[in-house]
C-alpha cells in the first residue's frame, strides 16, 4: 500500500467518524462548531504524528540500505584487490 493511499484513508476515516459523532450529538451550534474545530485539530495532530512515524521508519530503512550497500561495496573491492594481486582478471575467477 502506498503512503499516499494510507494517509488518504486515514484522513477520510477520521473525518467520517468525527462528522458522524458531531451530527449525532445533541449540542448547540456553538458547541458543535467548537467540537468540529477540536476534532480538526486532533485529526491534524494525529496525521502529523503518523507522517513523522512513517518518515522515521523510511529514514531507518534508507540508512540500513546504505549501510548494506557500503558493506557489499567493501567486499567487492576486497575481492577485486585479491584478484589483482593474484594476477587474475575478474572474468578469469
């Protein structure tokens, strides 16, 4: 599932739940407007928190891939050096 689809589903689900709760609650207009404002702020906070968590996980994954890439690069360079020292070309190994 893509990040965009996840965040869109998260926002839509939160909005539907908030609207349903507000419309079904017996409140005055002013109270309802305040509830809507509070719900919007809460949803924005949760969406921001979720986005930060996803970004953190993505950063961790990128760091791990870079580390593994450097490890593989080092191993390949060692292998090439060994082959050069033995007087071989990589295709002869």
